[in-house]
C-alpha cells in the first residue's frame, strides 16, 4: 500500500497484492467513478476518486471532456485512455509532467527532510524508522515503501558516506582497510565460493565488473558449488618452456 498527501490529507493506494478493507466497494470501470468512490485502475490498483467533472476543449467535435482525478493524477474518461497509479508531478492536469518517482531518483540536492533522514540513518535507525521521524507520516507501510526508494538514490548514499566519515576515521576504517580485508579473505579462505564472492566484490570496487552482467554474476555466485579438479587443472598457469 502507498500513501500520498493531497492538500494535507493522506490518501491510500492499494497495490494488487494488498488485502482490501472489509466491505470496501470498488467500481471496476474507473470512468464511471464519482467523488468518494473507490475505483480499480488499469494497473490493477485500488484508489479513491478525489475529483470528477468536465473540462472545456478548444478543438474537436466534443468541446467537453469528462475526467476523473485521484491522488496520483487526472485522466480523461475516454474509452481508450488507460489509468495507472504512477504519481505525477502535477496531479491536476492530463499530462501531469514527469513522474514524481523519476524526480525523486534523479534529483541531486537533499531536501530538508532528507537531511534529517540521513542523520537518523547514521544514528543507527532502520530506514523505515528514520523516515517516520523525518517525515510527517505515521504509516509504517508507506514509510517502508518511501524509505526503500530513498536509500537507493545516489544523493542519499553520498550523504550517508559524509555523515559516517568522522565515525569511520575514529575507527581507522578507510578504503585501504576495506581493500586489505577483502584481500585477506581471498588469500585465507578455504572455501572457493567465499573467495569468488570476495573477488567479485573487489572487482566491483575497482570498477572492473561489467555492469551489464550484474544479474548474471549474482546468479552465478548463488549457484557456485566450488571448482572441480578438472577446472582447477585447466586454470593453472602453463609451465615455462625449459
């Protein structure tokens, strides 16, 4: 379940796997929804109609267009129009501008709430707990969803590194320390899969790993069962010719 604030009021969006509240009546054809009705969107989510009416058009045979507005956007009630629940920047226009999630990911500068969020993260709180303290919401599900998005962004990761830098310096942990420990695992571990995982991690840090093959690499590591004798012999460096 997702929660979006409109005019200071939180409105819920139930995702396809969510259990709907008992007794909730859902209008299957969103184009017929009226204000206060719960409708099913074309991406199989359930949300409430907040606005409904008609807009004037400058061109076309029909000068009036019926529309349905929700907490995620506004959609003309044409038979060929699809309603999805991706959050728009401008929820009151048909176009809606860029999706809010895209802006959340691409934005470079921290907002005031994000700065507080990072401080709480650095203090040891979980992302969900940090979000509830930094943002005006008490909904655990919404906080978990939004905090998961935030911690994946480059600006939050960079801010976390800066916030933790004094602590790491106090513990004498730096890039050299991390690389030395990974190297130690590679040289000392008796398990082939552990050494291989450490090598992949080291390659990732050194930017040697092919990013387009990350998923294949992850699968390979999960399925790795150790080297056979034949594989080891084939991988040995050829002896120099005397």
